[in-house]
């Protein structure tokens, strides 16, 4: 398949700077402007002229239309241009970088693809620095429902709170549903279900960038109870997880069942990941676990070789392909190719698992998916489902089975925001396009208040022999 089979990397890992001079000028601007977003922004902060923000908007659209292999895969062109014109008309005053993002990111839901977006550069690192400098964020970890309801899960960072489980009616005097709509209007992703799940993890970030970070928050809950909390200063759960190998990759093997948590298919030290999976399958063999659950509910993707060599090496009992038909934009021309052209074809080569793997697992396998399962994790689920290597369980309806990938990034020169876009679109191994969204073989409901409940529910279900 050539370059269409290149590994996926998390959005923002590789950035192409198209104007080095302007990029250097942006360094000082971003250091200050991204740290204090929204209405509370200091008057002394650097401002970007409205015309310059509009230039980046037009560049983003031109780039996407020029380099995307099949924009109609997720975007209605008429709706996209209509929304872009509306946004451009709203660009009527200078703004800081966060305000520019809040304006341009309104294209993200229209793009309707988790690999196609306008994002904040280095938001994880920037947020960690802000916390270290004493900044505060929205004080709760929350669950956002696609219908607009907002539920308290814990304090920011994961600590318990007596408000857990309550639904928020008002935030600082504003209707919470209106706030949800305002933030959802900036989130990227395939569907509203996917975008709500992503916003749940990053609510604290989006709320700060769009609405600012006050020192205290006044709440009214749907049960009528009020509360007032100071801004949260603990590290958000998503940042804790992303920074920790041990929180993303876990293995527990008993004589009843083994549960392997794989919350990403990306880690900078791949050898460490492969050692983890090897040791896990070794522990499974030692414990004599008759059943294996692989939890990828929070896995947003990464590199295909991690699941190919780290998981299917031990599970697959016959050759397989990670996809079927593809369409790609040629960036690194191979024989007979021209840079910039769009080509399509079929994946012809098989991945042949080793026949002599001593830790091969032959019992029932359940792959647990959720609304945040995406990108390379969807490809893994597709392979498991299409080849019968296991049962896909959990909740679906959030991400397409036909996935875009090969993410490229471009720094927009005036705002410093990052445009991410795919260079290929890949059909699942079976070639089927219905259902369009990932659907589990075995539905298992999620409880946002208890992430472990889905695993417990799955374990009491009768396992199917794969």
C-alpha cells in the first residue's frame, strides 16, 4: 500500500512550519497569549489583527481542499464554506491566540473527522506550565452527554467530591446547556457522541480558552442545591494519564480472567510497550487465565505496529490485513507516482503472525471499546471483528469504521494554531461500509461514574468462543 500504510501519530506530534520568520515572531506571542484565554485576558497581551486571523482561516480552507484525499468523506463542502463565511464576518477586532482558536475552531464540528481540525499547539505542556505557575481551571472533572447535560464526576484531578453524580444547571449564572453548546461548537470528531466524550476529558481546557478562568465558580445543580468552589489547581485526569505509562498500560491476570488495559497505541519508547505486552501474556500463561479482556475504551490511536506486533502476535491464528481499499494523497512519491496526486487501490499484502509464538493465547478474547476508541484503535477493532480474533464489546456509534489517517500538520502563520489533516482514507478489511460507525458485537453499557462497571458487566456475560 506504500505510504497509505504509514503509522498514525497523535495530532500535533509533527508540525510543518510554513513561514519560519512569522513562526519565530509567534513564539513570544504564544507564550503569553495562550496562557490566559477568554474574557479575562490582560489588555497588555499581544493581539493579532482580525485581517491576519482571516488570512489563516482562508489558508486552512485552501490547504484542506488542496491536500485532503477525499474531503467529501466527512465534510459537506457547501456547509463548510457557508460556516467559514460566517466565521470570517465575525472577525471584527484584534484578538489573542486563544480567542483566534475559539473563532477558527468553529470549523471543527463541520469537518466531522477526528483527524481534521484546527487545534491549540502544545496544549498539554502549556497547561502543565500554567498549573505550575499557579493558574486554576474549572474545578470538576465532568461527563458531557451528547444531548447537552453536564454531570459532575469528581474534583479536577480525580479526587472525590460530595457533588459527584449531580447534574449542573447553571455555571456562574449561565445555563449549563448553553455552555455545553458553546464548547461543543469547537470540538473535533466524527460524531456528536465522539465530540461529547472528547469534551468530557478536556472540559477544563475548552472552558478556559473560550470563557476564561475565574478564581471561583458558582454552581446551581439540577436538584436545586447551590455550591461555590475555587478554581481547581490539580493536574487534570487526562494529563495525569497521558504522562504515565503505568496508567495507560495495565495487566491483571488471574485463574478466572485476564484484563489488559491499552489506553493508547502510542508511546515514544516502543520497546517498553512491547516488553509490557510480552510480560502480560507471560503472566496470563502463568496464571492459566481462560479469558482475556483488552480494554481500549480510552485508546485514541497511535501506531499500527503496536497492536500488530504487541497484541495480534499473541492472538491471531491466521494471516490478516489491516484494511482493504484505500485512497491517498501522494506526498512521498513512489515508483509511478507524482507528488500531490490522489491514487486509490487495495491492500494486497498479508500480515502473517508467527506460528511458533510460545505465549499464544487461544481462549476467548473480548475487546472493549467506547466513544473515545479512535484511529488506529478502530483499525485494531476492525481486524478483530472481521477476522474473528475476538468479540468486540462495549458501546459504539461514535467513530467511523472507515478511518482517515496519516495525519499531517501545518502551523498557521499568523495565529500559530495547528491545522491537522489526513492524507489517506482506509476501508475496513471486509470492505463493508455498513454500518458506517463502529458497532460492538456485544453491547455493554458505560457508567461514567464507574469506569470499571463495564468490565464487571462484561465478565458476567457468557464468553463466546472466538
